[in-house]
């Protein structure tokens, strides 16, 4: 009985670290989406001008995908629903340059260090 209690305690202590693990995503398949438009924006205040290209895509179920690129390399993408953009807006960034994206805060963000090299 005591061994079972110790095992249960060990599982409970490990559970929070599993819950907070960041999910890594690949860039969605853009070939199946309709390209809406492209425009430039400024995401790095230390680099003069609008250095980040933004490509907008219309995705399934009313989702809009925005792909952010710096010097031709995809650094982030965001999604939002046309029906409720403020509550559904999510930003995912490739923090390592390996093509794996994780959700970041949707506030102002900077170009990751790997893309600046």
C-alpha cells in the first residue's frame, strides 16, 4: 500500500511538467489555401523600415493564416477566425530555425536571433 502511495505521489508531482510542455507545430500546408495578399510590416524596431513580409491566406472554416518571413525565411505564422479575430488570434514562432513553431504571446514580438544571422 505504501509503495502505491509513493508511486501515486511521484505521478502527481510529474504531471504539472507534462501539462506545461510547449507543443511544437509545423507550418500549415499553404498549398491548399487561397493566397489573399502580401504586405510588409515592421517587427524589429532596431532594423530600419518594414523588414518583415506578411502573406495572408484564407484557410478552412473561416480561418485566416498570416505567414511572416524575414529575408525569405519563415519566422512565424498567426491564425485568427474572421468571425472573432480578437479572441481567436494566435501567434506561433520558430524559435530555433528548425521549422518547428510554438505559440508565443500575441503582443509585440521580435524577429528571432537565428533569422538575423
